[in-house]
């Protein structure tokens, strides 16, 4: 399997950390996101969305980071991180879909305003942040409730649901995510940050963040 990625981006880190969690071997092809490498015709031939990451495995060209995690888990037999029990898997799939459709878009607003803009020499727009606050708090409350009385989102041990949902908030202190009222969420994120796969894929140094 060959992964086309830029380790600085949310969804690329998600896949790399997930693959490390599952012990999956793969080759890498570096694509510079900030230089718009994902717009190159040869990459668009792999992913017509011109978005990172993408996985090539023989004649399979696969995009969407959560689909890549699911495929990697099934191919490698990583049943610990993506159990085959129907109900457990359905629950994990539910959180993968929630992350992609709701959690990522909300946390991404904070990432753009408080991380990306300053890196590019611009200032955060407080009106945009204020406009996102209600949706973020609703979603954070949902996740916090799920984590009440449990260490991980869906399973007794870390699964791809944990990696997927953690990824959009991987720079939470720099993103200035308002997590003060979500103790279960903060405790869970601290556990994620102690995982070897998470430590090994730290993005902050690559972005010049301390």
C-alpha cells in the first residue's frame, strides 16, 4: 500500500496514527499541502477531489481518511482497533461518520482561525469563532456524554474511532478549543496523547508550534 500524504494535515495524521496503532506497513509519497501539491494532475488522477490523503493498493485508489482506516484495518486483520462484531463495528462506523460530517467541520474553524491564519501572517476573525461556538458546544457535549464512565469511545481499548475523532482536535491548545466544561472529553484526549502512535505523529514541531 502506498499513502499519499502531508503529515502536517489533520486527515493525514489521522491515517498515519491509525496505521501505527494497528501496526500496518505502508509506503509513503510526500505531497506538500501548503504548496498545493494535491492539485497536481498526477495526484488528481488518484483523488479527483484534490484532497489528502489518498491510498493506492494495486488497482485500488482510495480516498476519504476514515475509509482508508477501515480498509487498512480489514486488510491487516486489526480486529482490536476495528472489531468485526456487528454492533461494535456499527458503533465505530457511527462515530467515523459523525467525525467527518460534524466534528471535523466544527473544529476546523478553530484550526483555521487560530493556527493556519497566524502561520500565514493573518489574524483570527473573532466573529467567525463566535459564530461557530454554539455548534461546537453542542457537539462537544455529545462526545463528552459518550465518554462518561469509559476510557475510549466504542471499545475497551483504543479503536480507529478514537483516532478519527481525536484527529480534528489534535492541536486543541493551539486551536483554542473551548473544552473547559468537558471533563470526560479532556481526560479522553489526554489518554489519546499518551498513545505511542499519537506521540510519534506529533504535528506541532512540523508547523513550528511549541
